[in-house]
C-alpha cells in the first residue's frame, strides 16, 4: 500500500474559566482520555492528553507548544466547565489544523454546587466567538456529553479530521483538457485553492513522452507478474499487460517527480478520444490498480471527481471508485430479480457503470477485456485494458464535491446499497438501490446541474461526509430526502 493518506495524531486540551475550578475541567478531561483510549486506540491511536488546562492566553501558548512537540495534527478543545471564550477560540485559530469543540455534561444531581461546570452554557459562547473570528471548527450534533459520549464524538471527528489534513496537502495532477463531449466534468479550479488543494494541469503529449521513455523499463516484468496474480483466470488479454505495466510505472514515477511540496496526490486522467489510438490501449485497469493503492485516478479528466475519490479514500480508509450514474434498470429485470425480494421501487434503482476502472477487490468477478463502446468505431486491439465485472453487493455511499460554473461549492451525499443481482451487462457495473432515488435524481442531480460521475465509497459514510462538507463551508448539500420531505423545487401537487 502506497502511503498516500494522512496519519492522524489527535490531541485534547481542556479549558477552564477563571471563576470555575480548574480541577473540574482537568479531571473530566482525564476521564474522556481514558474512555477514548480504551475504546478507540486500536482504530485511531492514542489521543495525546495535553497537560496544560487553558485558562488564559499564556496557557494557550504553552498548550500549543506542547501539542506541537507531541506531533498533533488534529485538536479537541474540551470544555470541562464554562470555558474562557478568548483563549479557547485563539487556541483553535492558532493550532492550524482541524479542531472540534465538545463539552462536559453534568455528572450527578448530588453535586450541583461546587461540581457544576456550566459547559452547556459555555458552548454557546464558544460558537459565537468562533464565528466572530471566522474560525472553522467541528461541533457535533449534540456536543455535550459524559466521558464515554465525548469519546464517541471524538471518534466521529477522526475521519473528518483526516480528510481536512489530506486536502490541505493534496495535489491533483491532470492530463489534457476535458473531452469535447464531456464538458459536464469541466469546472473552475478556483475552489480547489479555497480548499487548500493544489492543481497541476499537464499536456497529454507530456504524458505520452514520459510513457515512451519508460519503454523497456526493467520493472515492467515485476508489475506484469502482479497483474497476472491479481487477474487470475480473468486474464483474457495477456498480450496487453506489458503496456499497461509501462503506463502504471509512468504514472507512479510522475507522481513522485511532481508531488512537489504536497504530501498526497490524486490524478485526473484521460482515456479518449486519442489516448487509445496513440498509447495502444485504454488505461482503465491501471486506474483501478492505482486507486486500490491509495492514489485515486478519475476518468475523463474529472478533477472534482478525483477530489471526491480522495476524500472517500481518506474517510473510509478503503478503495473507492468513480462511476457513471448510468442507466435505468429495465422493468422486466426489476420484476424478475428485485421486486418483492428487496424493499425498493423501480425508480429507487439504477445501474452504476464505468468501462473498467473499479478495482478487482471491489468486483464479484473480473475479466480483462476490451472497451466495447470504443470498439464500435475503433479497432478492438487499441481498446484493450478494461477490467469488467459486477460490483460487489453491500452498502455504498454516493457523493460528490463539485464547483459550479460560477465557482460555488456544492455537494451531495446519499446512502444505499449494491444489490446481489446479476447485471446482465458489460463494464464494471452494479445495480444500485437508493431510497427515493427517483426524486433525488430529479431534484438534486438534475436540478443542481451535477455531472454524471459519482464517487462511490463501499460502506455507509454519509454522516461523516455531510459533516465534512459543512466543515469545508459548503452551504448547499443535497441528499436523498425521505418521502414526505419536499425538495424546494418539488411540485407539492
């Protein structure tokens, strides 16, 4: 596995208002740390307990130095009592990484005099001061809790924090302009910079030159052997593997030579209209292999698709894919294989498809084939390189972070599943079911002008993604609203 994902080092700092006992906040912090490490150390590592309880600005600077020395890149500000408005928000401002605020619930009705902390009230003032200073901070849905409850809230913050850290050191490398008939994937790059993401746009000719220079690379046989092992009996086009290995090495070397000051990389690649005739293959399988290694590669120079894939990779810590929201499920197939067996109407279902860019580990079976759509107008020999098979059944999350034509950030997220139903079709493809998909398709995807590509994470991660998009400042976040909850554009009659 290539190291293309941030490693999280969480720290927690308790804060205390000067007219409240500091020991109350510090003792409560210790209980949170004990609860967190007991429940989540194996998942996210131990949380660093900062020994300084912040009561004033001097304490704040001391705590910052201790956090820095401990290598913390994400911070929990814990209101063990009411908390000092200025120092606690300056702490968030100067930390320089993702920050969450969480507050202590009162512990017992038998100690509501000296043992009362009023953090419920303090969270209100903290949120007001964060807004005054234009500081982004994550505040949970209900941010007041016991030690165990606060530990759970911090665990929910962890994948969000990883994503924010990753975006702040991400470079997206693209090759070529968007194909003429896929302008839908075109979007202004201004919002990438606003997110902290760098973008390097290259010519396809530069990539082709680099590919030619890798001809005869001594590492090619080793990569071919890896591919043969992965494909197994699905290796139906063995003659194309050396070229695919050459291309994989070209991309991996390009990443290392061009990451520059950034720690993480995603790629927006091109596969047509001239790629296959000049390179002699299609890059789908290589795209899937790099994505499985932790370097997401989008198709059709979809820059915001690559961005979304990277977010999904970091949040899920798993392989993702990028699919067309492609075609409806035929009514006869629905009647035969879905109706009465699964709790979905026909309009809740659709087929998610791409030519062959989904990793082998996310397919129920796979075969190396040629790109059937391209081969309708080109020689089959130059369209080889797709990885075909039905996508594994199970829970999925569809999502996308997108800039509009006028450079506004929008996002959507919807949870559903891939059904264990044979697709009877070609490509990397699955039958998806999302509750109220028909309405979501019309009033979010069409109404908000989203392109046809959706990032797909394998599991349910909508809660984290929704919170992440809010943290990033996205105001328009679409989701598949339940029946009875009307979209703004939905006709109530």
